[in-house]
């Protein structure tokens, strides 16, 4: 089944068109990095799939995902920190190491007009208990991601709940 952009609802079509424009802009710079030719066939299903999945696009903060022991990390810096924490865990200096620990900052609710508002969560890269029995929340952040306004708000909400985020 072939699908054209015209077959999509207007809102979805605009999103797909923006993704396609991004793909076309970045095509020249990513082709040599990916090592394959990404051909963009006008309005094809394959093109829409690539646009939706973000194939060939640069990540927002330039981080490079990697995998260690079958665990996928968003950046090499986060993977290195994981290896350090595993070493501390083996030495007995920390306990209860958890990855991607979820904290609920606000529960889901409905507005008076009936629209649903999703719950707000903060997902820490790592949590553990240190040698002094203190619960530690760690997040691996670059200079750019520390300035993210959404992160800043969530960090303040976490502080209001009694958690201090240690930035690595």
C-alpha cells in the first residue's frame, strides 16, 4: 500500500513535511557518516517512515548513544558513569543501584473543561545509597542540558520533594 502526504490528516502531514525538510537539509552531512545513501523518494511510505523514526538526523545535544552489557545509554558520558558506579557497587561503597528511576512530580488529572493532563515525571539516570546511608539521585548532564528550562523546573520540584539531584 502506497501512501502519499496528501492522504494524511493536516496536522500529521505538517509534522511529516517538517521532518522531510530536516532530512533533506541534513542529508549531505549525514550520508558520509552513516555510510549509506539515503534516497528520498518524494511522498513515499519509506520516506515517511524514515522521517518519523528520525533516521539520519543529528541528536538535539549531539550525544552519541552506546550500549554496555546490553544496557543502552543516551550518551557515552552516561555509560562511563555507569561503569564507575558498577565499580563502586562491587567495592561495597554503594548499594541499591538503580537505573532510570522514575519519580512522580504531579499526578494526572482532568481540567475543568474535561481535557486530560498527563502526570509529570522526573526520570533520574541513577539512584543509589552511599556508604553513609544517604539516598543519592544522579543525572548525567552537559552544560547545554543543565540550562534546559524543563529540567530546571523538574529539579526545583524534586528539591521541593526533598531530593537533591547530583549533576555529573
